[in-house]
């Protein structure tokens, strides 16, 4: 059944068939019995990129394109390890990175993590940081 | 120069708690002006080739980082030309026009600049703002958020308080720490407690961003609202962030399935020394445009921790309400402050609160202190545990849902104990420093953390470090609870992990019902369009909120009445007295019959004996009569006087109100009236008897001294009404008075 971003929200109750954990478990499989049987991993209990993209569609259909864009970047970041996430955050803080370092980060996001939206976002930051004196020296 | 003589009233007022606060004249140069500051830029927007080249007084080459961010991500250029062309007054009208739907205003708002948005809401008066907020709130049903902390960072007490908060209906619970290394344990205690009290409650721990994100990744928290943004670039940079770093963080949280809202609020820029000469509302408007541009689903706003600063300038409360309205107009979820202490004065605090309470917001407070203020570590507690009955009563008074439910003492004790036991089991499972049975009991029944034993803080902090080092997760907590007979709590915690998978609560204004069903602006949108539409507190929910545990059920009152020993006997229809010393004591229809005591608790027999004794002391001859045709004290007294040989009578109602009357006076006139029944003593009744005899015998009489208690009415008006209703019910129409004998 095709996804209807207006009628199929909340996904968890309306369209559980569309929701999976990263390891492929369905929502109905996230149970105490599964926990007892050792079938659940903490690292597996999070949204997938696909789920976040569906939520992005829901947001867009509700007229919230900024939230949808945010969820688009979030979908990309599901593939990025925790420590890299924290590294990028630190790099985006004021006076932490040179233009070259931000550009390298953007390239890495695009190349290693297939995260073009986030990469573009970082490039936009780089341009504004350069204008506003928020970069660190090269 | 001699010292000027002071008015004692002015001196007295200076001692009131309100006067501990400083009120100041506006000082726009440092940002101490509420709205419409003289230095605020004129609204302006110029677009060239799909690019914003002029925004609110600055051309592109003068943009700061915030302008760039808003221009790039925060304006809908397809709507901008249309929206910016609409007259400000016309936009203000549409905000309060019940026939202009919310969706249309949201659409237009997307094309308005920060300066224009601020100007438009500033055109509304407070009631208009409240109406607009009611209409513009994103989610249909309002909710509330709780704060749970304690000075000892005692985990059993944190869990018990979180459980009570959840059971009382708070949709979100926020905790924080005194010592930052405690964060993992505090967050865990609040997770366990909240899910014990009511499944589905979202929880967070307010700490430094990296640590906060880490706890969320481990599934110990489910939301964050610490993403503070500011309205000027220097303050942003002083906060060690940029719009891009905050925006990235928002996406990072979302990528881990964590709900996020930003935080902003008027006065923060002035406090941090870089308001750039602009008004609080204009700078907040920039914050809100930025929050939406970053893709945040919502904000915590309405001055928040700077509330007392905003309220030091004229129109401060109105500015704060304008902030909340602006956020709602921008289609953001609003957690509307009322957490930090707004004033020393309870009157002023509550006057400010009404701006959010009556219209309702997504979270009426962004932190209602479930524990006494002593234990609030947010520097807050604008409303706290001591105020719970006030809050519930005000909800009941206005028929307004402020998001807090009444709960019986037994039920509160039950959930607190269960939660303290659950966290005790979790600590045992992970071999954290044990939580003793004594702590569980203290946490269940405590007033505050002073009732709890001290813990080994060094050992607790070491355990907290283990949570991070060993990556102990929400799932691990659920597993251990399941194995220790806390299956229902384990199931609820697992339910929250499931929410992270479906990520439904990332949508605007999302909260989670105990069933796991998410309710957000998407599936429960506010479509208020006039009376009878939108959210109304009625049906089952109204029944739930109106019945407070200490409410008196009148039916139980009726049942409690049992037949007492007889005090008087009716002899015969009362005759006209003929002796000059005859003083009639006229009692009401239910006196010493259906009713047995006055509102002041005086037994009717004692009252009769005091009155008759007083008459005799002054040389009169008392005669006891019951008036059956009237329950009003004036008529009881006057009817008695008409039967009295001396023409003087004492009339007394069952509730104790008394009058000395004379036959030649009009019924509603009198010699002396004693309306303050609750403060009358047996000595008073004796003195009333003496005075009545004095009038009868033509002596000089000084009025009986009475005490005035201005609160008696508020305290006793319900009792008065109930007693009087029974007196009135005992009336026999047209029946003559009867003479009574005291048994």
C-alpha cells in the first residue's frame, strides 16, 4: 500500500508495516519476549533513514518544509557514527574550524556518508563564517 | 533639612514581597524595552532573483549570521511579496478574526520578516493576544511539563517525584543536575519513575549538549530542549554556537530519534550585554524565525529564565505573551515558560500566568515543580508542590485544562512507592550503590530531600560514570526491571524505545498517550473557529478535573445526619404576652429540631440557655417561641417582638445569626443585629439576652461588642448556605408561632 503522508500518521499505529529498526525488526517485534530472548540490541532501537524520510514527507505534507529539511539531514546522519556527529558539531561552533577544515568535512560527509544535504549545509556555514569572521585561522 | 514625615501606608507597602523587585524606566540602548523599541529596524524585504537582498533595514552585505540564516532557510519567498504587502493592522485583525483560519495565517507568516512579525503582534492588546494564541496554538489539546530535581540528587526521590508527575498527567518531565556527572543517574531515575507513573511521558535531562545527546543516544532520555538561541550574533557566539551549529544539533538529535525543541526568550540578549539597542520582542522574533528556519518543531519561549528582567519594564507581561503568540503563529510548538520565578508576589505571578493559562499552550508551563521549591534546581519553582491545590482549583474555577490532574493521597503514595522500588531494583541490578528500604520509604512520604538520608556521593558519581562508560541503555534498564517483577514498568520503557524507532514524536507538538499513540499537530491539529470548536474542557476530562479529592459531596453530608436527643418540646400556639418584662426568644423553624448547632459550633441548647439566662440577669422574663412561617432572621425577630409583652424579642436562626427586635420597628430595621454568627460565643448570646431585657425595661443599653472577621464569609458562605437551605426547608407556610419548652 502506497504511503499517504497525510492519513498515515502516526506511522507507529497507522502504518507499522513501514517502520523497521536498522537491523530489520518490525515494531511488533520490539517486545519484552524478544528482549528476554536476546533478540534486541540497544543500538538497533532507533529510527532508520527511511523512517526519517517518511516523517519528512509527513512534515512537508503538513506545510512544514523547514522541519522536513531538518528530517532530511537527520536521515543522512543516521549513517554517521556518534563520535563523528559530536566532531561535526564541535567543528561548527564559532572559531573552531578553518574554511579548509569545513570544506574537508563537507567532502567527507558527501563521500563517506552519502550526506549531500548536510554537506551543502556545512558549505553554506563556511561561506557565512568567512564573511562574519567566525572561522579559525587556516 | 528636617526628615520628611512618612505615610504609614506607604511604609507598610514597602515591606510587601512585591517591593523586593525593581521596576525600571525603559532603557532602549541596552535592550531594556519590551516592544516597539526606538532602534528596532523598520520591516523591509527585498528579493532579487530568488535571493533576499534586504532584510529589516540591512542589505545583504551587512547581514549578520542570523540574517543570513533566516534569509536562506526561514522565509517562504513564494509568499513573501503577498504577505509583506498586507497592512500591519490588517494582519493584526486577521489574527483575531475567528473566520480567518489558522492555516491561512501560518501560510502568510512564512513570508513575513522578524521586524514585521513583531510589529503586528505588538498591535494586539492582552485579551486579543490571548484569543489569537488560543486560535494559533499548534496542537488542539493543551498539556504541561514538569520539573523534577532534588538538592541531594537522591535517585529514589527523583523516581518518586517523576512517578507522581506522570500520574498527575504531565506529558513531559525535565530534570537537571547540581553536579553534572550525576546526569546519567538522574536521567535514569526520572525515566524509571515517569514510566511507573504513566507510560508515554517524555523525559529529558538539561545538561551540556554533548552529554545530553549521549544520554539520548543511550535511550535514557527521549527529548531535549536545551538548544538555546539568541537574537543577536554576539550573544550567539558568546553562547559558543552559531545558527548552523544549533541547526546541525537539531538534525543530530532527530537522527537518533530524539524530540527537540529550541529555547529562546526575551531579555536574554540584554542580560548578556549585546541587545544591539533593540527591543526584547524584536530580538525574540529573530530567534523564532531562526528556530523555524533550522527546522525545529517547537520552542520553549516566553522569556524563560529572564522573566523577572522582562517584567521590570513597562508592558513586560504583555511582551512575554506576545512572544508565545509569535511562536504559535510561526507554527511552532510552544512550551510557554512560567517555570522560572516571575515575581516574589503570588498575585503578580498568577496575573502573568493567566496570559498562557486561559488560552492554553502546548505546554502551559515549561516546568511545573512537582516537588517543593526547596528542591528545585532550575532556579525556579514559579509554581511548586505547595501550589498544587491552587492550580487544580483555578482549573476548576475557569473550566480550563492546565494539564494537571487531581490525584488522591492514596494513589500518590502508591505510585511513589512503586517507582522508588523500581529504581531500587535497577540500582541493585547494575550493582550501583544500594538504595535502602529506608530511602524508599522516605521518598514515598517525604516533603523534600531533607527527609531523605544522605548518600555516598562519590560512589554515586562513580556509578553515573559507569552508565556512560558501559553504555548502559534504556533497553538494559527495561531488561533488569522485567527480571525483577516490574514488568509493567519494563513494558513502558520498552514502549519509549519503540517510539524512537517510529520517530512519530519528531512531528510538531507531539506527546505520547499511555497507549503509545502519538498526538501531534499533524493528527490532532488546533482548528479553533469560534464557540463550540477547538479544544473544550468537557465530558469525561472535565469530570476528571473538577472533582478534587477534598471536594465535599453534599450527599454524604445528608446521610451523616442522625437523630439526636430532643432539646425542646412544642407546647401550644404562641399567645400574646401581657407582662411588661416579657422578652420573647424567637428561634427559626429548624432550631433545635432539624439542626442542632450554630455555624460556630455552639449547641442550640446552650444558645437557648445563654439567651434566657441573660434575659433573667437583667430582670426580664424569657419566653421561648418557634417561628414557623419564616427563616429570615429579621422576620423571626419581628414576629417574636409582635408576640412579646414588652414588644422586644431576640430572633435567632439555626445557624446562629441573631437580632434584637422591637414590634414597632419595620421588619428589616432592628435594635441590634449580629450577622457574624461564626464569631458569636455563649457569652455573646448571654449579653444579647441581657440587652434585650434592658430594652424591654427601658434601661440605658450599650451595644453588645462584636468581633469582625472579614474572612468568615469566604470560609463559611457554603456552610451558611447549606444550613440556611435546611432552615428554609423546615418552613411551614402561614403556620402560627408555637411556644417551646426547653427539655
